[in-house]
C-alpha cells in the first residue's frame, strides 16, 4: 500500500492507495498476441497482431506495433 494526499475543497485528505493491479507489470509474447500481466499474473491487456505483410480486414496491429504498445502499457505505473 502507498500513501497519497488529496487536496479537496481546501482540506488536505490522506488516502491509502490500494493498487488493484500490483506492479511491476510484464509483457508475455504468444504466437498471436502480447499479454501485459501484473505481478500476480493477472492479464491486464491482450494486444493481437498480424505477422503477414497483408493485413486482414480486422485491422490488427503489426507485430512491432503490438510489442511497442505492450511495453508502453507495462510502463504506465
């Protein structure tokens, strides 16, 4: 748990910051997507990608785009 402070209507209020998805977050690569997971292994995001040069009608990300996005999500904390 982390302590945080909030200023609300001129009063300083101490709040406990309860993290629902504990850091650090990691990125796992699978054959179809990248999965961002929290420390407990809970999947937070799935980023699907298309490896072929021809992208499907689903407009999936390229593998590189999905990897970069997954890394960016994992850095949010």
